[in-house]
């Protein structure tokens, strides 16, 4: 009997020890839950992640704002080039046509203008044909505005391209910064899964990286479009300028110079006489061509801007102003998105906290937690009873 009582006491002691261990375990868990999240966050790389995230938001706004300006400038340029196509083609085709009737023999003394002359050696090209061709040139120059892009418009294209390429470089730097901090989240995976603020930070970084990638892709595509559009516009302007130069040179001729025969003497005898009326008509046409072509060329080159430097400064000022306005709009849009996202996260966090509080409250009414001292007393009484 005594042996059995001893064994029973040992069992009671074990149960009491087990109950003490359970109480200690719950106490440690409660203490662990009381540690603030801020104390558990690895401060150095978390601060770095937040810094890179803010940089990503900033350069994203810059890229999106610049992209809007770039697209608008390129679109305006493409529309101008498209509208100018027929007008430029008419002028350049006419210049080609008249050059077919010319001899281009440029002496070493540089008197190029005087050596561009109508080739009257062709039997089917009469003085009347020459006058008709000059009239066609006059008619082609009757537009009020030059059809091609102005020098100022091309400066705007150059400036927009310069600014947006810089924005593209900044986006690439921000991408590398975000990519540098993301692997750290894997090293603290357990904390990331447990701590809401850390998990949200990782999500924000991934979303920011994706947005950076999207804007970068759009900027790179726009860079190709802008390069092609600028080359096309400059080529069109160059063709137009060459045509205008030819017409101005032609306008400098006297009727005799314009109708000067070639140096091939055996063709001279076949020349038809040119009446004074024809000379007057030719002189008037040449004068009109010269005046109109000079006016068109001045418009195209932006006569209101005295120097190339002033044109460039004006273009820089306008483009920078537009980019700043777009950057402000993009920044406000991104800030609004961040604010709404933060409000949504706060709402979810509040719901999760309420859920956890309710769960803790439910757990607190379990007998094992609520009545631990009573159970301990009961076991002691039971042990004493068995001993006695």
C-alpha cells in the first residue's frame, strides 16, 4: 500500500510540473507577442529599401511625365511631315524637272550660280516651255506657310529627346536599386511573413519595379520612334532647303543668263529668237520665284529667332516647362495612388487586428488558461488525499 501511495505522489508531482511548464510556455508566448515590430525589423536594409522605393516613385513620375511630352512632340512632328509630303514633293519634283533642263558646270572660281543655265539644246524644249516651267514654280510657292517643320520645331524634338533619354537612364538606375534590395527579403522570409509592414514593403518594391519596367519599355520604344521621326523631318527639311536654294539662285539670273545656251556651238544656230515680251515675262517670273522662295526659306528657318542659340534656348524653355508640368501631374497621380493603397492596407490591418484580438479573447476563456490556478490547487488536494 505504501509503495502504491509513493507512486501516486510521483504521478501528482509530474502533473504539477507539467502544469507549470504549460503556464511558463503561455507566458513566454505572450511576452513574445508583446515585442514591437519596429524592434524586430532589420533597420539598415529596410531603410535602404524604403529609400529605393521613394526614388522609384520619383523617377517613375519623371518618366511618365516626360513620355507624355515626348509622344506629343513626336506626334506633332509626324503630322507636319505627313502634311508636308505632297507640298515638298511638288517643289522637289519641279526642281528636278528644271535641273533636267540645266547644265551644271561649276568653275573653280566659285561662280556656281552663273553657271547653272537652262539647257536649250533639246529640240522639244522651247522658250515657251521654259516660261511655263517657271510659272509652275511660282504657283508651287504660293502657300502662306512652309510645309516642313520649322527649325524651332526640330529644336523641340532634340530637347525632348535629350530630357527623356536622361529620364530613361534614371529609371534604369532605380531599377538596379530596387533589384539590389529585393533579395534581402528572402533572407528574412520568416519576418516578412509574420510582420505586416515588412510584407507590405516587399509588395510595394515588386510593384514599383514592375511599373519602372513598363515605363522603361515605353520610353525605349518612343526613343526609336523619335529617332526615326527626327531623321525623317530633318531629311525633309534638307530637301526643302536645297529646293529653295535652287529657286533663289534661279531668281538671281537675268533673262539672258537663264536662257543662255550651252557651250556646244553647233546648237547655237538652232536657237529661236527671244522677244522682249518673253524676256519681261521671264524676268517677272524669276523675280517672283526669288522673292517667294526667300520668304519661304526665312519662315522655315524661323526668322523671328535671330540666332540658333536663341532658337535652342526658346525650345529648351518650352519643353522643360511642359515636362515640369507633366512631372507635377504624374507625381500627384502617383501620390494619390499611394494614399489610396495605404488606406486599403490600413483597413485590412485593422480587420486583421480585430480578428486576432477576437481569437485571443476566445482562447483566453479555455479552462487550461482561465482556470490554471484552480487546476493546480485541485491536483494538490488530490495528491494530499492520496497520501493521507
